[in-house]
């Protein structure tokens, strides 16, 4: 892997394990088998590196949507259910939660450059859900998308804080009930 890719991959993993503020550029450079000078040659600052990491995490999420579209062509409801399945898998297999949400919590300064990356990525993600809800014939597409996002984000937090048997165990059932409720309207 080229140095830039090693740096980003190492930073993403370290940020996931230790938090963004808990990891310095020295640790990232060492994990990437590089040095600080190379890191700063590719990224002007740690904040620039954080933004790139979040953009790559977001791009991976977009790939999930493309995979669902390929798996369930012309079936928006199946794509939504596939997304719910993917989200549940993440909740149950990865106790660290959503990288974007974790970064938003950790980087509380509204003027932090990563905040815009996070907000933009979440907007794109939600718009994808809204569009699928509309294509599935849901008249209140925005409300259903909001409800599904709240359920998934809440399940991720419960997965981190409520233990293995927490309310996140009901994620799929709650999403199915929400879809049924909005489909009936």
C-alpha cells in the first residue's frame, strides 16, 4: 500500500479503537510504518487526516447502498430492509458504533472541519433512505426515513451502553413495525 493509504487505514483503525482525541500523529505514523514528515506531506494537519478518514468511512457506507441496489434491483423496500439488516449486523458485531456519530460526539466544536464532513455524509445517507421510501410508495417518506435513522442510531448507542441483551435486540422488529405503520398511511 502507498504511504497515504497506509496512513489513512491506520488512522481509521486507531480512531476506532482509541478515539480521535486519544491518538496522536506519532502513533498514526508508527502504525502506518511511516513518519510524521510523510504524514504531514500528505495531510497538512491532523484535522485534514480526520476529514479524509471520515470521507473514506462514508464512501464505504455508500458502497453498501450500491451493493443493496445490485442485490435488489427495482425493489426499494427490499433495499431498505437490506439496509436494516446491514445496520443490525453492525450493531451486533461491532460494539464501537458508527465512526461518524462517534466523531461528531468527540469533536464537539461546531467549527471543526470534520463536522461538515459528518453532516454532509449523514444528509446524503438520509436522502438515500428518503428516496427509497418514496420509490416504495411511502407517502410520508421523510418521516419514515427519520424514524428508521433514529432507530438505527439509537440501537448503536444501546449496543455500546446497554449490554448484549439491551433494547438494540429489537431493532429489526421495531424497523419492520415502523415500515408497516408508514405503509398503511
